C-alpha cells in the first residue's frame, strides 16, 4: 500500500499547473537552445516524443519539438536520428523517438518480443525473416518500397498491401532492425547493431532499473506525478512503480502532495520541485499538437487546466465540438482556445476551419497575440528548412 499521510501539503491547481508547465519546458522561450543539440536535449528531457502518421497539420513529432524549440528545423531530427544517432525509434505508449542513452531500458522488451512465438503466426515463418535480414546485411538499409512482391488485400485501413511489412515490423520490435532514417512516414530499416556501430550491445537493464527509469522519466517531464500519469497506458507497471514510490517517500526522496480538486488521487513530487513554484517568463502563446504530452493524458489535462481534451478526428462530424483536428492554444498557463486548422500545401495556405474560445478568455489583445503566433506557425508549416526558404507574407484564410 502507498503511504497516505493524514495532512499532505496541498497545492492549488494554479501551483500544480505551473510546476507541470515548467517540467514540460513550455514556460520559457528557448529552454533547449537551438540547432541539432536542442532536439537531442528536448527528447532526453521529455523522455520520448510520440510519432504519428496524421499529416493534416505538421506531424506531431515535429510539432511537439517546435513548441519547445522556436528555431526547430525538421533536419535537426533527421541529424539526431540518422547522423548523430542520439535518438532512436521504439514503442513507449506509442511509437516514439527515444534517447539512445536510454536504450538499455528497452532491450529486455525487445528480447521478450523475440521470444514470443505466437506473434510469428501473423507475419510468416522465421526463415522469411532470416532471408530479409540476409538481404539487408548484404545490400544495406532498405524501405518497404525497395521490396517487390505480389500485393494482397488490406486487412484494415492502416495495413499494407505488402506481406513484407509485417516481417519488417516484427524484426524491428525484436531488436533485429533499427529505423535508420525516415522520409515522411517512409522508414529505412538497417541492422540494429550496424546502425549504432556496436560490436557489443549495452547491458540490458534489470526490472528494478526499468521501474526506476519509468518513475524518474515521469518526475523529470511532469514535475508532479500520480500513479496513472507515471504509468500512462502501462498498467502492468503500476504495482512495481507504486512500491518504488512508497520506498522513496519513506526515504523522504518524494513528498506526497494533495492537489486541489484531485479528490482521492494522490500525487508526489521531489522536494526540490516544491521549493519554488516557477513563474512563467511571459504569457507565451503555444499552438499545441493534439498529441502533445501536455494534453495527451486527458484526466490530467482536465484536472490541471479544466480542459477536456478530445481528439475528434475519429468522431462523426455532427458529434464534433472543436472540429476534425483541434489544436489547443496555450496562453501563459491557461488553455484558452482550440483551433481546427488544416494546411493546404498546394495553395500555400494555413486554413482556419474553426476557432473555439474556451470559458471567457476571448479578448482583442489575446486574439491579436494568437494571430501573431499563427503567422509564425504558418511559416513553420509551409517552410522547407534551410534548403528551401520559408514562405513569408501568407495570410491565414478564415472561413466566412
């Protein structure tokens, strides 16, 4: 059982929110600096950055980094993954970019995946995978487009017509292959050890070390954690993480916290996180991805911000409140609006499908500040990194 002191310190939702914003590095203009090093530093601090295929607006891995690195360029992530190799792709709660320094915590999961024989029935015999690995060993990294084979009917909307896709993905999750590069959503697969230039892999982490890693990652990126937030979409880890929290509370390495409005949901923080609740540098405007770690945990976003985040792309049009691809707008320490945006890359326009104000936040000054940020966001959307200059002077087209 987790210890529950009779009267833990109580934080207002405003205090808790500011601790979380500071941990997410959304309360400073350039918390990680700029250039490729900033991308590595941001991913190391956050622990992971989710990858998603939806391209209505910028894909979320670029969008999440842009929100924290004003001068972010897509080529910076390419450099980190394919040149510096300081980040790699693997599964957290979703497919994500993860710091290579943390790879030892994922090696046991790869081993467990490799040793699960039932998974092979869906992708074919082991010999087919061995043939694929031999080809990559001989010819170098390849993409699904390099494999010529007879197409099959899709099993579902997101499936591939190529049977080899299952083989590639299986070898990826087994730790036999690494995604060495990415062009849009087209992935290049390379032999895992050859990609990292390893003669010998790092020593895999123990179960206890993995539990500590998950808790430390959450404390670093969230500042103030609950058991649910530390184990987001990872229920099997809860028992071990809860035991570690209890041990750290006993050693006074963690402090139990009561958060206003949280009811019986317990929270914890490191003592140093509570010494000074940071004031934001300024009321920065951030147009966030709907997959941003600040809002992806819906109960937490509702508790801390009073914002009920729902990704409505999968809802029927008549059931949508904010629109198909609503992006929360963070102004200072408040979510003040949701913008349903769409990028028309052919016409070179950022289209405003719907602008929804939350509560009573609408003011002329705030609207102007958001519009100015939209101009910057539009240039990022339509820019092509340093190889193709950013487009200037494009008006945001609002619906009539």
